[in-house]
C-alpha cells in the first residue's frame, strides 16, 4: 500500500509540475539586448551627442509571411517628442505584394527614411545604431518604441515598448556635478484598434460573421483593462463606419453612419459610457483600400485595366459605373467589396508611467 501511495504521489507531483510548466509558457515577444539599456551623453563632441546602440531580437515565427512589423522608436517627455529612424520588417509574401503595388501605382512612402528588411523565419537579431544631437529635456524622457504588427487577417496589433528611462549626463563646470535621480509620474497617450465586418447592406452587428467574435473578445479585454487598472484612463472611442461602392453615394453614406451609430449604441450600453466619450465617423467608400486589395490579390484578372479606373480622374459615381461595366466586376463584388463593409473602433487612452529626472542635490 505504501508503494502504491508513493507511486500515486509521484505521479501527482509530475502532473502538477508539468501543469505549472504549461502555465508559464508565453507567446514569443520582441526583446532588446542589453535588456536594461543605459544611454550616456557623449560630451567630447560639439555639440553634445547621444549614441543609441542596441540589438532588437525578433523570435522565430513572430512575423508571418503575409504580415509586416513596423518598429517606430522615439524619445518622449511630458512636452517633447523626437522620432527616430523607423524599421519595417516584411514577410516574404507581404514584401512581394508591396513591390507589386509600387510598380502599378504612384505611392508615397509610408515611413520615409525607414530601414527595410525581409523577415527571416528562424528569428532575427537586428543591430540598431543611431546618434542624435543631445538636448537637456532628454534627461527626463523615456526611449520608447511603437510596435505595430500588421497581421494577415487585417488586424493591427499595437504595443509600446519602453527601452530606456532617461539618459545619463553630467553637466561640466567648476568641480564635479552633484546630482540625484528623482522619480516622477507622467501620463502617456496610447491607442488600440480593431475592425468588425458586415454582410452587404446590413448595419446590425453579427457576432458570428467573419472574425467578429475574436475581434470583439479582444476589444472587451481592452475595455476591462481600462476599467480595472487605476493607472489607465479612457479618453475617447472613435468608431468609423465604412461601405463598399454598391448603390448610390447617398445610400452608402447613410449605411456607413448606421453601422457606426449601432456600434456606438452597443458600446455605450455595455460599459455605461458617457455619450460624449464616443465619436462616430462615416466613410461611404475608400477607393485607396480597393486599389490596395486588388494589387495584393494574386487571383485578380487583368488588374491593370481596373487600376486605371481607380487611379483615373473620375468622380465617385463615374468610377462606380465604370467598374460595374467591367468584366471583372462580379469578382470585385464578391471578393473585394466584403473587405470594405466594416466598422473600425479605436480606443484612445492615457496610461500612468514613472519617469526618472535628474535634479541637483
């Protein structure tokens, strides 16, 4: 009996340990090396400069082939901000689609001056090095980075990394400068975004349609965090309704407004939000999105003729009539237009964070 008891106890222990291991597993995330970045002012240059050198670690499988990562570092203090050189890492399929779009349309660069790389499936270590002119306000700033992952399912995941807390600077003068580090609380502006899709002509939200259930679950998790975390404060929700170019422009404007209004009613009822906290907007048709989807669609027949219609000097009604007369219209109506029948919700909020200031003793 003792032997059987020991075996059962041992089995139970192994089960608990293995369960614990599963619980602490985390999804791959971005990290930097060194993990605690310390920035020193170079006082041997005139004017002073601030070298920023670190390695960005992207784990294997973090960027799918059809997605891309936008990494936007910046210094931010209470009343100052300085954007640094952005980085765009594209999956192989996403890069192919972007090059096709550039070849067929006149497109302004989204991130001027950015470093562009193609993702490597087994992970990447990217050395980032930049030297900027030093300014005194940087001693009270944080070095942050907006991490935007544009995923294959049209969703944009937005996170903010804090890389460094202020910079180290010893003002020169008669004798050593005696300073102390003082921690203060500040507020940082942030935003999260999600989209919900609708059948043609409908403006009532359907949870079971497309990927709506998953996106709504994420939106509710964000709202719960905003309500429960005393360090976070919701500033506003911007709800934008969109339509596909089916029917008159007047009807599409009404339908886009109804989609936004109905979603506003839903949010206000769920979380008992103040009426002025939610803003609604309506976009009857976004031709730039139509053009982008067509360029990225491998199966689209004779896209050059359609792109000439989309980029030509036409009114909305003229462009809509030309599309309806084209042999590709049925394909566009069934495969492209559903991408436009949506509501986009953006949550703008403030989050309290602690910064370190340098002050004289």
